[in-house]
């Protein structure tokens, strides 16, 4: 069994060095930003002494940076910090001595051949003020040495993580393999049980087959005996047929009647089944009709309650509520827009025509919505509006018949 995939091995081998290189670069970037902020905080400590000219700004920067580097605990872990400080006009303030192209620090804090600079306080103060006023440029370069405590710790961390990942994957694959073996064992046991049952069934069938063969042989022997007896009987029947032709005709008639009786019985059973099926369908249709009627009544009651609460100036006929619930959702929205306008002011709607009943007793107004929608209403004596019917072009004849019946 292949416990570990090649992909996991590849990841565990190449991921630690890649993550090590990436982590070192990220760490260097982070340390460079943080150290630059720290250096900017400590580079100048005593502004009063600089403005008094007691010492030059180079000495202040040199002392503060040296103190910062001496107290740096990360140097022992392999972090190398290089600091360069210049003024705006490019004057090198730290480090400020060169020897054969290499930068080194003057621990005695001597400033070159011009010894009068330490005593000319005014000149030093002016120079310090000018440099501080122009601003300082601080450049910090941080490098993490390889094969140091810090880098080795990072590498060991990733190596241990890779080993743990490899071990975890190995244990997972082992558990999967054990589970597969257990499932296979259970399946083998199940198939073995089925095989034993099949063998027992086969033995039982073989035994029954032998019994059946024995019975068939016996039946064949009985058949031969019966055939001989039938031959004798047929001979006797032939003799009897010749003697009594009327008996044969009676028998034929009886057979025909028996066949007709069987056909009638089958037809009767088929009709009974059809009747039962029709009764069941009628019962189902009645139940569906009852449920539909209850749901429709419930919907009508719900719409009536809502309209009664919202539209105080309108009265809705049951026919109108029934027509409303049979509309599609889009038609219901359009119809309710017209209803809302009627509730506010009936002059806001465009009346298509004024409908007179045949007897001339009712003045009904027709309003269209959504091209094929129809609303019929009338104005009552109490200044309220009664919505008589709501429908579409398809139900217009039924709605008009209902209106004529009202008169």
C-alpha cells in the first residue's frame, strides 16, 4: 500500500526552504521598518545642548546610535543593522570616518583635523541649528545572517512543521488503510455468509429436483396407464356416439352455454372494476372540490378583511372579491391601483363607459386596467362606491349577466 503521496513528500521537502527564504525576507523588511522608527526616535536626545553649541550634531548622533547598537539584543541572534545618517545637502553625519573604503566608528569621538570646532560654540550651534532645521535623512539597512540563532530557529521550526505534516499524513493514510481493510473484511464476511446461504439453497434445490424427477417418472407411468384407459374409453365413446347423436348435440350446447357464461362473468367483473374505479375518482373529485371551496372562501375572507381596513370609502360585492382572487398576481396589483384611486377620488380614474342595465334602474361604470381587465362599480346614495365585479375580458359576459340580474 502507498502510505504517502508524492505530492505530500514534494511539499514537505521544498516548502521549508521556500518558507525559510520568504520568512527571512519578510523579517528583514519588518525589522528595517521598526528599527528605522526606533533610530529616528533616539537619534537626537539633547536639543538644548546642540542649540547651545556644547558639541556638534555628529557627536550627538554618534553617541546615541552607538548606545542603541550596544543595547541591541538582536545582534547576538544574527541581525546586522547598518545605519547611515545624512543632512539634506548630502553631508555624511553618521558614520563620518572612512578608512580604505570601509566605514568604521571613532570611539574617542574626535572629529578630524579641525580641533577649533569643539571650542567655537557659536559656529557649532549655528551649524547644528541649520542641519536640524533642514532635516535629517536616516537610512537603515537590516540583514539577517544565515546560520545564526534566529535563522536556524526559523528553519528548524519549518522542518519540524514539515515532519509533523508528513507524520500526520502518514497516520491519516494508515487509518484510512485500516478502515478499508476492515470494510473489506466485513464485506468478505458478508459475501461468505451469502455464499453459504446460496450453497444451502442449491443443495435444497438439488434435493427437490431429485424428488421432482421421481414424481415425473411416476406421472409418466400413470400417464401411460391413463392413455391406455382413455383409448378404451374413446372406443366406448365412439360406440356410444353412434348410438346417441342427440347426447352429443346436448353436450355441444352445454359447452357453448358454459363459454357464454364465462364471457358474461368476465364482462361483469370488468364492469364492476370500472364502477369501483369511477366511484373512487368521483370521491377524489368531491374531496378536491371541497378543499378548493374552503380555500377559496378563506382567500375571499382574507381579501375582504384587508380591503375593509384599507379602503374605508368602498364597499365590495362578494362577486368582486371572487373575481379578484381569480386574477393573476400582476392583474391583482393593477386592479388594486384602480381600487386605491377610487377610494381616494373616483375622478382620478378614466371611465371607459357608463353601463345601463336592461331595466334602466342601475347606473354602472366600467373601468379598464391592464388592457383586458374590467372593474364595474356604482355610486351609492351614502356617497360610497360599491365595487360590483372585478374580472377580465374573458369573464365580461358573466359579469354583465350578474349585473343585469341585480336589477
